[in-house]
C-alpha cells in the first residue's frame, strides 16, 4: 500500500531511541524525509546517520522555547518543505504521589506538556492543508498506570489539548492525531519493569493482561505512526489511537 509519504518532510522529536526512533525509521522506509531530534548531540548524530541521507539531526530539548522555530527552519533548509511533526518525548520519572518532587513535576511539565504545546502551536502556524501534527502519549490518557503519577497527570491534559487543536485546525485541512502506546518493548518499558523485585514475573503478569499476550514491538508502533502521519489517513483527525495489544477495553 502506497501511503503517499514519498518526499514528504516530517519532524520527529525524541527520535534517538524508542518509539520516536521507530516512527522515524518507518517514515524513511516509506520514502519520507525526517528531521530527528534529541537532547544528546552524539546520539542525534548517530540516529540520523543510521537512518541514511533522508534524515537530518538537530540536538534540541523540547523544553527549549526556541526549539520549534529551529526545527521547522531545519526542515525547510535541509529538505525544502515541512509537512508535519510527531511530538515524542521520554517519559517523566516514575513514582507514586509522595515520591515526586515539585522540581520533577516542573521539569516534566516544561518538557512533556508545555514543550509539546509550543511545538504544535508553531507547526500549526507553518503548515498548509494536508499537514499533520501527531503526539505520542500513553495508555494513561484513559487509565492511570500505577507508579507513573507524573505521566498520569500530564498525558491526559495533552490529549485534551490535541483534541481542541484538531477542532480548530480541521477547517484548514490540518489533522491532529495521538497515539496511546502501552506495553511496547522499548528501553523505557524494560527499565520500568526492572524497578520491580522480580522483573521477569512482572513482565509475565503484564503480558497476561494483554489480550494478544505479548508486548508490542517498536516496529509495530512505528508502522502505525507512519500511517497516521501519512496522506493515507487523510480523514482521520482528533483521534487518540491505542497501540496496546487490546489492553483498553472501552470503545
């Protein structure tokens, strides 16, 4: 199936590893060009090199107020156009309500929430009809995840912002979509499982709650992300799509 991605240009933040990297890989595999970002300059350079000539790396923090303008300018300079953005960011520190400090909350808010808002706002001002803004969120949008209190607090609010933005941008032909991953087999998820006393038992218990009885692969997530960003999904906007092996039981 041709998704219409050839030569389209996307920014993918948090793309040095994990879900952002998986999405960038699938976009490039389907013919798109990508600007990939991360906070560590060497990791960004390595990620871009690994993706080949259709990738360009920019070391930037989502929390930087100037990040959006820099990235859009980089897309236009490197590839001559800008068609969309996928906002992905590493998860906030784990912890229950009593565990997380004000500083951790503030840092996470600047990166996970306000940084994403700034990126989306700047993209909306630059995109034309057919453009798309995507957010990598979490299954916690619908159901809190024990031990991830900060994420539980911020992700649902960002999903609400995304829905509001979809309503505002729809008349201009710009789509806004969200992805809600749950147990995808990334470094982040393995780190979280490793915090338990028995990581193998924790993984087995988690898999037993997934109807497909396994964690998803980053590649599976990446293919879904590439589709949602593509012209092939041109009538999908304002949606929050679970990528969770069936864990969400509501409609």
